[in-house]
């Protein structure tokens, strides 16, 4: 689906993890505005998705902060550069364009130093960008799916990993799988409108807010829904469609009749579409040089956990350094023939202007 008008930009960052966010900062200092796309609905990458409340001790100058605090601080730090975020969209394809076609947001003509790139997302958004920064980390987060042969065929008809339109489930017999906040929130939200509801979780303990768990238990006690502790071990479908799932509990197997299954088993990262962009790869990472952090395609940079070079360490501080050097390289690519000058944020009036600060 590529129906939308292309969005022109000088820099497109794929990935809004800590390194992608800091890339916005480093580009901003050099006067380059960035757009950021992430398949998650929120910024922060692994920090927010996997360890928001855990402490990090090895960010220079910050003795300790949680994953979420680091992301909140990065968002504050990049605010002067007003990046545009495109969240909940996965970058699917990257296609180099012919020379001379690229034109930046600032209407600067691409003067032959590469024609830029078209990047298209799963929602059909098209970016016409002069440089690309892949900050995809360990990949885009994908819903964890049941390992049941053939169940993919029922996706978005009877098996769902995201709820876009709750009304779609009105009157249906629904099974919700999971024990975290998403599973419990949707259980409570859908219970009043569905025909019947069963919550299936593999163990009695939930990882959701205690108030949500208590509300669910009340609905079960009042006979308004079922709660089953067990594992999904099969499903039942025929020509007429999806008919139900098989749950294995301590007492044996049970068939649950349902025509919609909502799976909330969390997200797992996969390198995903980036693997097909024609880049020189090292297993599931992208080879880069250590001068520009450029990939095998000139104008496409890779920083953070997604890249590989001799001695690479998957640490946030490494990604920050890589973002700085990639930004300088991109600046010289966008303005060929001009040396990108290093200026200190402490003393440079230009840096102050870009940061919107008025130091004493
Ligand atoms: C439990 C845990 C604790 C950790 N503790 C530390 C620590 O103490 N110190 C430290 O330095 N590091 C730590 N790390 C590692 C650190 O989190 C990573 O190094 C860091 O998150 C990498 O940042 P990134 O921006 O490169 O990628 P990520 O944080 O992985 O973000 C990448 C983003 O790219 C998005 N993405 C990928 N592909 C696409 C696509 N095609 N389209 C759209 N979006 C896409 C993903 O959805 C994701 O949001 C820890 C990791 C874990 C799991």
C-alpha cells in the first residue's frame, strides 16, 4: 500500500530507542532536522519495552537512572530540534533513488551526491529522504505468536495481536490470552460488549496492575466471564472458519468455543524487513565502518545495537558515540565540499541558537 504523498526529509531515523533519539540530537546540533519511525507506539526501544523501571548505572555523567528516566531525559534533550515521530509504523522497504532526485525539507537540491532513498512503512507512509539512519537495535518488536501450525491464516480475522477497533468484537465469543496489563485492560474493556469472554493465562500470578486483576476476579466471581489457568495447545477450525482453542490445564485438555482470540503475550524483537534492504550483514547485524558508521550503501548509516564492527559492544554509550560520528558524516554528504566543523555546545553561539538557549 503506497498511496500516500511522499514526505520529504533530509534525515530519516529508523528506530526510536535511546540511540535513535540521540541521533536526533546530534543531527539537530548540525542543523539537520530528522524524522523518526518506530514500529512501537511509544519511543524508548528496549529501555521502555524491556526494562523501564530497572536502574542503568553506566550512562556517563548519570550515576543511576531507570530505563524510562533515560528516555524521558533524551526526549527533553531533543525537544529544541522538534523531530517528527511516526510511531506504530514499521519501515518495510528502502530503495535507493536515481541521482539528482532527492530534495530535502529545506528545499536544498541534491547536487549529485547520491539521489536519496525511498522508505515505505507498513501503513503506506512514503519517505523521500536524503539520508537514512538505521537505529533498529535488536529489531522491530513483533507480537509473540502461538506456535500452532497454520494459525497465521486466521490473523486479523479470528486471531488478533492488536485491538484497533473494540466494536469489532461486540457480541462475539472472545478468548483473551495473557497475564500482563494489555491482557487485563482489554479483558475489562471488552467484557461489557462481547457475547462471552474467557481469559487464559499460563499461571495463577498476573503481571498486571493489582486493581485490574481484582476487577477481573470480581467479574469471574459474578459469573460474567471465565478465567482458565493453562496453556494453549491447539485450535479448531474448518471451512466455516475459526471455532475455538484447546487449553491444557492441570486437569487435562478443554475445548473453548470462541470466534475471536486476542493474544497479548508481549513483544519479541526481530531484525525483520531491514535484513532485506541489500545491506552487507554480519548475521543479524549490519556491517559499518568506524569513521562514519556508514553501511555498504552510501548515505545509509547504522548505529546502536543493530550495527557491527570489530570490537563492537552493545552498550548505549557506544551508540551515542556512533550517532555523533554518523551525524558529521551525513552533514558532509548533505553539503558536499563543506567540512562539518566541530563546535562546543558550551561556547558556540550557533549551537546555542540551535539549542534555543541563552547562556550567561
Ligand atoms: C534487561 C536489559 C538491561 C540492559 N541494561 C543496559 C545497561 O545497563 N547499560 C547499557 O548500556 N545497555 C543496557 N542494555 C542494552 C541497551 O538497552 C541497548 O544497547 C540499547 O537499547 C540499544 O539501543 P538502540 O537504540 O540501538 O536499539 P533499541 O533500544 O533496540 O531500539 C530499536 C528500536 O527500533 C525499532 N525498529 C527496529 N526495526 C524497525 C523497523 N523496520 N521499523 C520501525 N522501527 C523499527 C524497534 O521497535 C525499537 O524500538 C540492556 C538491555 C536489556 C535487555
